[in-house]
């Protein structure tokens, strides 16, 4: 498990899978979290939904 990835000598295909799949899964869960958060904020009030919409760019900057 402690094997490091050699980005210069290893084949591109396996490297891409080892890096892109975990990143894609993480992004999927972040997006699902935002969708659920938006749903429940919309149930509260339009003001809560607009506050959430204003905070999304800040959230994505922090995650990046």
C-alpha cells in the first residue's frame, strides 16, 4: 500500500485510473452533498436557498 506512483516511468493508463477514480468518487460525493443540502435549504425558505447559492463558490474554493 505504500508503493509510490512513478509519474515518469509507469504506463499512463494505470496511473490515470489510480489517480482519477478516487478523485472522481470524491467529487461525486461532494456534488451529492450539495444537492441534498440545496434540497433541504429549499424546504426551509427561499432566503436559505439564496444564502446557500451565495456560499457555494466559497465552498468550492476551499475544497480546491
